[in-house]
C-alpha cells in the first residue's frame, strides 16, 4: 500500500522515513522493502542498531529515532500511529513533523485510529483513505468465540479445556502456525509448559486396540514477551516455521506476518484487551493470499463489550469491502 508513495519519492531523488513502534516491525519491514526497492540502501535504526551512523534514501526506524532528524525527509510514514510509544506522546508527534521537510508529505497509517483522528476525518479536517480489504481480495477472518475457563482456572486444574484443545489440534492438523495471546507476562511460561505437556503427549487412539498416535516430532512450542532477551530470535524462528506455537503478549499484536497463521486470544475478556488490541491481534490471521481464511478465536469465560465491538468492527470492514467490490472471491474452504 505504501510502496507506490515510496517509489514516487525515490524516483524524484527524495528520502523516505518509515517510523514504526517496535524493533520487531523494523526487522520485519527491512527485507520486504529491500526486495521491493533493489539498488536503494535501506538503513534500520532502533535501540542497539549497528547502523545508527549510516545514511541512505530509505530509513526504517522505531519512533523514538525520529528525535534524531530535522527537515531530513521528503516523505515520512508513521506506521501504527495509535500504538505506544507514539500515541499520546506530544514530543514524538512534534519530532515526526520536524523530521519532514517543509515541502514534504506525511502519511499516517493505522487499522485502529484514535477517536480524535476518526472525528477529524468525518469532519473533513484530515484527508484520508479507508482501505477495508487486504491485497488478496478475501474477507477478514471473523473471530469465533470459545467459552472456556480463565487462565488461572486452567493452571489450577492443570489442564487445557476440551473445546480449546480441539480447536488447537484442528489448527495444527491444517498445518497452521499458532499465535496464542495472553494478557500478561506472568502467564506466558506456565501456559507454554501446560501446552507442551498436553500437545506433546501421545494423541488418544481412535478406539479398539489401536495404540495411541505419537505426538508430532516437529511441534515446537515456545513463549516470549517484552522482558525476553531472546525475543528477536524466537520471532525469527516463528517466521521461519521452526516454532509452531508461540505464546506471547500484545508485544506482538502488530507487524509480525506469518503466511499460514491461526490466532488464539486467551482470557479475551481481560480488561487489558480493549477493542483495538483485539482487532490488532485478530489481524495476524488471514494475511497471506495462500491462506486468507485463517482462524481467530476469542477464548474467554464471558463475552465483553470489547469482544463484541472488535467482531462488529471486522464485520463492518468486510461489508464495506464487499459493497465497494474489493472482495474477489470467497474465503478458502476450512479443513
């Protein structure tokens, strides 16, 4: 979506800055931008980057790196403008304006823009384009709801509820990788151990005297969070398909793209998951043209306004995409 703007700017000899909230996203964007704009140097800047003194026509950086620049770019793209740390930080907003040349352009990107920006677009104060469909022309996956006990109850029972276990195994059987989101860091490791004990055990037999089927040897289950020093490596292993199930927090709700992914949001009724975060996490599924019908599950002991709002928002975008003729086919049949 942003590549035509980047290409236009580069063709005129201009410089481009893509600012995004997290290092994970910077590292994800780098190879994609390099493939699209071969022959143009791409510099990546984030805390600890070895390229912090380099320069080039394309810079991909975390938002705090905006403070380094003054009137340096012809095009500034702020990705995920509603995310921490950019959202609600006047200093970074000022830095974004200062980084752009007086005659340059700024693009703001978000799947879940803040209320003020939505009001400004409705009132005509902010020029905007709404893109209700993905490039492959399939509808966004609509989350399904699973009524299951809470994570503390699962830990106390030391068991994965049957409804959740069935859904997890169905996703694995169709060859998907699984994002399993939880609301807090303390839950990550205990859930990883529980899933390993459950899913790596021998599968129950179909009946009769048939022995249990062995667990899949390639099933690697791991977890990560903002406090995990090995997060970058684990995310790359997940991208490469070496990790099949990744338990994580909202630290990975944005930016990480894996071709064939299903999403499980546990304790989806948590107050730490608002409507925007539920939409963002749901957006990890169905991103590839080869698997546009990825599955999303809200697993919770109760339904909340945030869950209902997220589902309604996704359905609304699908209706708009259909009305505008952006959907070119039905989702793939589910296995």
